[in-house]
């Protein structure tokens, strides 16, 4: 399969590379199929490329790489649609943003993925976690995400 994107040009992928977010993401409810792409310049960074809207790509990172103490707490029913046999097998990613001052991480609304079932869901974490956790200069300059 292939898709022509505005950020990466033509991307070729296999159907089993797709991750489905049946409910979409916050603000991107119509974007339900995504493929992950490695960043060629920064191994801490990956890109979620929307298959439904080729102009949309989001930078994502593993939160523990930048916030080692990061833990999310969500109601168990939030994770039930993902069909985990064990919650420990969940992959958690954080969307990266950019302000005028710095690169930010949205620690409040992580992406939880069941890689075995190729299913993902964005959840709202309980507790007082920031939507824009500032990283400063820990990541190289990011291109504008669509």
C-alpha cells in the first residue's frame, strides 16, 4: 500500500503496519488509521502519519525518555476497548508540540497502543499532568506538524 503525504512524499507500507484508532484522536476524530515512521535525524522521535488525511502527521515520543518518572493513571474502562491481556504490554506515546519558546509534550493526553492487536486510543490521564510540558533544547528543531 502507499500514500502520498505532504510531509514525507510517497510512503509505502504494509497493511499490517497500520495502527487503528477507532475513535480517532482529540481534534482529529476522522483520522482513524495511522502508520508510524522513524525520524531520520532523531532516534527519540517518530511520526504518526495519518492515512485518512495525508496532510496530517504528528511527532511522538516515549514519555519516559524525557520524564523518567512519568506514569499514567486512567480508569480501567478507558483501556478495555484495546483488549489488553495485560496492561503491562501497553505502548504509551506522547504527542510532541512546539511553542515559540520550546518543544512541549502533552503528558495529559497520552496515546495508548496495543501493538499485538494494532489498536490505539488517546486517553485523558487522571491527576495534574500538563498539556504542555516544556522540554527546552532536548529535541532538535521540529518541522511544523499538520
